[in-house]
C-alpha cells in the first residue's frame, strides 16, 4: 500500500536556556531532529547547518539510494562544521546530534547519532527505536550501571558521538524500516524525554490529532521546568489515497531563525543550489566566450541572481505570514500573525487579536516565560489552543482576610490562605 506522512514540528527555548540550539524539520518525505552543542553560538550553528544540508535531499528517491544519500549528506555537513570551527576559534567544539528519516513510498531509511531519540507508537505501544550514544548508556550496556542509575547520573549528558568539530569520520546508526499505516513516529530532543516519562509520552502521542499531541508535549516539558530546549517532530503514516497532507516543509528552532531550508528546486535550499549553479555557469561562459560577449553573460547572470533573490524574499515573507505566536500586548495575552522577528524597520508580525486573559492572572513562571519567549505555532487554531493552555495556569485569587473581631482575650489566628505554587511538577521523568 502506498503511504504518506502527516507531520508537525514544535520547538521551544525552555525556561532556562537563553537561546534555542535545537532544530527540527518535517515534510512528506523527510523528518529531522538536531540538538546542537558548543556554547551560545556554536550549538545553533551546528544544528541549523545540518538541517540545511539534509533539506537539499528532501525529495523522492530510489529505495536503494536512501541510506547512501543520508550518509553522504551528513558527511558534508560534518566537513562544513569542521571548516567553520577552523576559521573561527570561538566555534571550537561545536557539534550536534541528529536523527533523520528519509521516506520513499513505504520504505524508511533512518540514521542516528548522539542522544536525541526516535520513538515509534504502534498499536498503542511506545518503543524507543534509537539507542543513546552517551557515556552512561555505554556503562549500562557493559553492566556497570543500571538504567535507573543512568537516568540520574551526573555524566548522563556526556555524548560519545556527534556531528561537528572532530576529525574522525562519522559513526552513524543506520537502518531500513517499513512505514505501516497507523504508525506514529516521534523524534525529540532530551529536553522532552529528560523531564517527561515514556508513559506520559505514549499517552499524549495517542491523541486523535498529532498537532494537539505535539503542542501538549511541549507544554508538559515546560510544566516540568524545561531546563533545556525542547523540540518534537511527529509524523503519522496514512494511506496516500484521498486527502493529501503535503503542506510544504515545516522548519522550527535554530534552523527557522537562521535560514528557511526547504525542498530542492522549490524552497530556499533549492534556490541556493540554483544560484550556485548559475554563478558557476556564468564563470564558464566568461572563460570560453569572446571578450565582446562577456558582458552579455555577466548581465544575464546578474539579472538571474536578482530574480532569484526577489523570488526567495517574497516566498520567505509569505511563509512568515502563515505562522502565529502568542505574546504580551498592553498587559493582555495576545495572538500575533507572523513570526517574532524584524529586519531593520521591517516587522514580520502584526497583532491578530487581543484575548481576555490578563498577564497578571498568570503564574509567575508562565508570565516570565511568555515575556522572554513568545509561544510560536504554525496555525491560528494552534495559537488559540496555546491561549487555552495558558488559561489553565491562571493563579487563583487569594480570599479576602476576615474582618470578624476575635473574642476578648483570645489572640486572633493569622490567615493561612494558600498561594499558588510556582514549582511545576514533573511527569515521572527527570534530568
């Protein structure tokens, strides 16, 4: 049976980190999750560069070509990161984890490196498909730690394999799998599974709509304290007959902030590839053409480049206006259309609607998080749901103190009205 992906992706900076070093990518053919490391600058560069390379192979291919394509593309990303670290000393040590799933028909090729994870929900049962490339997992495999000890070990975040500033060849886990109708695939960073239990992940991932599941998983990580960036990419396997769910690539996290990679030939990655080829062709024409014709080749190449830049800018702006985010406006929680970015005098967002929810009604954690980092969503219904989730975090008003005088000679008892707790509870996971 021919199948297709229905897909979503969400990412949040969390409650502790100042920048998002996670990146996610989802389309009908390609799913990617990358969790960068290496300081404030290096981590987001590593994850976004890896996403950009993989976006160039977002297309249909022969089944036998899937793993070689993934292998070669990640090797190219690895080489670029090594070169960047060589050119800029402040990027030394940058790197990223990566899980990539490339689909052709009902065949899935998966490559994995690092400690991000892929889960498969089939017939209500959640299975961890990938194995962490960490020091504690190595110790568990060799009988020196139990899984329970590994979950709370101080070295649990030490990664033994990654893409980045290391001269050694990549050592990827590779597999070919079958896409079965009804399956749900979840790729996620440790910002999720480090604080949310597998049992809770399985329950949420079983929701009727994967968009609701993705948003809920992010909210659960935030409710558990979100000490790290949290990113989820979800795909549901559906029959290809009937409705098509191909709505173009969804890019989140550092890759969305730095560049908008998309399908080769249609999006930014394709335009960049076409631009490079056009420049190379122009160079060849100049070397071979007579002098009196060189200016014609130069003019043609220049006009082509200008057209590509304009087309890319218009496509990029159109994409921003399909996005939404929740942020503060005049003391209220509001929904904006666009993305929370600006370029000089150009603002890529506009106020869509104010809500009746006051910022002062939110818990301190929710209010501070919203002020520091807007909640981004890929549709207006998702943004409205985010507001509803915030309403659940409203702080109950304290009851007014009693004015009844105490009996003579009896000291008045102090009021003991409870206050809303600012410490979120976890869901069985911990880091």
